[in-house]
C-alpha cells in the first residue's frame, strides 16, 4: 500500500518472530491487571472513656492527698474533749506541706466557685438514668506546696467534684491514674504537692459554692511555675459522666 511502512522488530541480530517457533503461553503465565485498591478512609480513634466520679473516701483519695470529714472518715477515731466539755477534737490527718524554695507565710484564700449550668443539679452517688456531661479542659499542679479546700457550709449533700491524677516519670499528668470524686459540703480535701488536679468544680442546685483554701506560694511574677503549672486539653479529651437525681 502506497505510503505504508512495515515495521520489523529485531533482537540479537534476528527479527523477532522469524525462524522461531510460536510458544503458547499457559493461562498462568498471562499477565493479569489488578486495579489498585481505592484508599481506605482513616479510622477515627475511639472516643476517650467517660470518667465516672465515685463517692470520695479517705482510702480512695489517699494516693492524691487527704480527706477531712466528720462523716465516715473520722468516725471511730479517738477524740478528746475541748472547750470545757462543749466540743470534741481530733487530729484530722491533713498535713500542710512545703517541699520547695522558701515561701511567704501560708495564705488563706476565699474561693467562690460558680456552678456550670449543666451541673446545677443535685448529684447522686449511685447510678441513675440522668447523666450529666462535663469537660475538663485544664489540669494544674502546685509543685512544692499542698493545697487544702474547705467548703464553707454544713450541707451534707453532694456539692462539688474533684478530678486528680498522679504525675508520670517526667512530672506530666499520668492520665491512666485519673480519678474523679463526688464530695459533699462537709468534705474538705488536701491535694499533696505535685498532684495534678482540675480547678474546683462546683456541682449543686445553687449558683455557687464557697471554699476556704490554704496554700504556700512564692508569689514571684518572674517564676510563676514555682507556684502553679498548667496543662490544657480539648473538650473531648477528658470528660466526666456525672449521675444526678431526677428533677
């Protein structure tokens, strides 16, 4: 055909296909085209487990500090008379502790902790159908001083939550040790030096809960980390599931 060209392929000085027997390929030797798999969507990490606060007891709280309360924790301990027989007294067990550099005299503070709207309910210390959710977005520690919180009031109903964690080998929060506790208005707690904890979480059917707080502080603006160290979290990282009584 005019204008047409024939093309012959050569290999090792001989044209391919000339003088060579035809070889039949077995089915297994045929090349098979395999379409690439579509990319698999990345699996989202499982949501973190909800932390369910437990009723506080001296034994359960001991790794993190100490509990002071006439109900339960101090029951059965030896007491002595005081004030000409009009009162009894006993050693509460909480010890003010200072480990670090010289500080000023221990300071008393008055905290007014406002109740988040979602926690403005009467909490329950046993499972109920009503579950309230609350995110913990910051943990803090006082490296060298204990810190005591004493609620101002006599109400024996649940009034606040404490969230605590032990430090790991690097001094950071060990979230595997994270615990949460339901505390009544008659419970006073002391965090040991270096214990990570959330800022006090008031939880009661009222606007706020007042606390007296005792702590040693250097109060040096050039060294704030001596008094307090904070770590922040996203709202979905540390979540509480709190039982409440029906409204």
